[in-house]
């Protein structure tokens, strides 16, 4: 199976569903992604102080990490 980055639109869906109080399992089913993917995404990209997940900021952080990744695919 080929690995693909989450798209900004998927991050927006995560943000909206988290605000609605949906579980990670429900979010992962909606996106067609594994629960681990959704969990890692939320842990990596939520605000450290408020613990809130903001899709636009999450996407910006992910793009920066991609720019500085060690191994290029």
C-alpha cells in the first residue's frame, strides 16, 4: 500500500468532527484512514497549550515538516 499525506481538506474534516465530539475511530472511518493515522495527526498538530486542533495550522506545520524531511520519497 502506498503512503499518502493527509490533504488539507481531510484536516478540515478532522477539525470539524473533533469539534462535534466524534471519536478518532469515527473520524478514521469517515476519512477511510487508519485510527493510528488520525491519532498521530491530532497529537502532532494540536496546540500544545489549549490542546485544540486547527486544520490550517496543522497543514502549515505538516508542509514545513515535509520540507525538512530526512529521506525524500
